[in-house]
């Protein structure tokens, strides 16, 4: 956490949460975090929910009067037209999204998203002024081979041109070691801080000090109420991207409280 950057608590709901679960989540969250529904509330801990595509509008309606952001989990490489199954950046924007996750390791590994395609997606999001949350992070083999930092900053190298077209503060980087996602094996705070610091150094070297000062860097991978404070207390970590522990409103509210809500 730093004084300069707000904390971002981002929920990645993946392929989870049906309509009644969305409604129950909202009802409970409003009880636990009522200040996000108060007029004029300016949160220092920013809350973001990224539901599956069909629920973006539903969550948007449910949280209409709350100071909580909505985001997509992915975006089409194409602007619109005959691309069955895809959802464009314009559609995300039109549905109320301010953010969009891009380059998540599940997209890279299960659906074959390449660095070149991720760069195109960043361009699509930029055109609609949607803030990308670019996910990077190494596999267990790469960590064991002592290649975690070089691999992860190498993923950033691949997006340098597109990131450089955005202004400082217009994108977020999420460090998500693949071996920690959904496995219950979270990174140590020292490993997470080491990587966040390497990412910030990369920002200084490749895009300049302003970018390094304003970019929120998140940690993601088995974050829970019991370990979140390890991460958000690190100087270069400005929040978390949470899957499993974000599905339940009580757990999400605990995460928000631990961030200093
Ligand atoms: P997890 O997922 O919190 O369930 O490990 C994190 C993510 O994939 O963003």
C-alpha cells in the first residue's frame, strides 16, 4: 500500500454466480459495507466486481446506487460484427464496465490467448476508455528454475507498446503466479513484494517514473481473509485480484475491511 495510490479490491467471479447468487451477494454486501451506498462516499478502497458476461447488466442494476465498479473478465479482439461468442469493448462500455481483466492465465493457458492477441485486446479497451487489468505471472516450473521475474517482466515487454499508448494511471497490472491460482497455495508476502517491486522497476525503466508512481499493482492467487493483510501491507502492492474468496459477500466484506475500508 502507498499513500499515493488507492487500494483496489477486484473480484474475478470467473464462471460462477447465478442470478439469485448475485442478488444474495448484493443484499448481504449492502448490510456489511453500507458506506458504499451512501451519497457522496469517496472510497479509498475501490471495489470492483467482474461477473461473467450475461451478469454484467444484472450486477450493474443491482449495484446501480453503489460506489462499486463493474468489469469484464475478457474482451474480443474485434470491434464488432460476425464474431460468434465474442463481446466487444464497446459492449462492455455500453453495459457499464469501467475495467476489464485481460491476459488472465486461464485465458492464456486454456483458451490459447497469445501476447499478440492480448496486445490487440488492450487496444480495443483503450479505444473505449476501459481500464485494463493486465495479468502476468509465472508457472511453478519457471519459479523453480529461478525465472519468475524474467518471465513476468518479459510478459510486460510484450505489452510495452500498448501500455505506452495509455497515460499513467490508466492501466492496472495484476501479478498472479499461475501455481497460486485456485490452488490454496498462495505466494509468500516476500515473493509477492519482490515481484511487485520488479514490476514497478520495469515501469520506471520502460515507461517512466510517472507510470511507476501511478500504476496500481495487484497480487492475485489464493487470496483469502486470512492472508490478504500480508499482501496489502507491502509497499508495492496496491490491492488484490480475488477469485474464490470473492464469491461470498461476507468473505468479500472481510477482504475489504482488511484493505482498510
Ligand atoms: P483465486 O483466483 O483467488 O481463486 O486463486 C484468482 C484469480 O484467478 O484471479
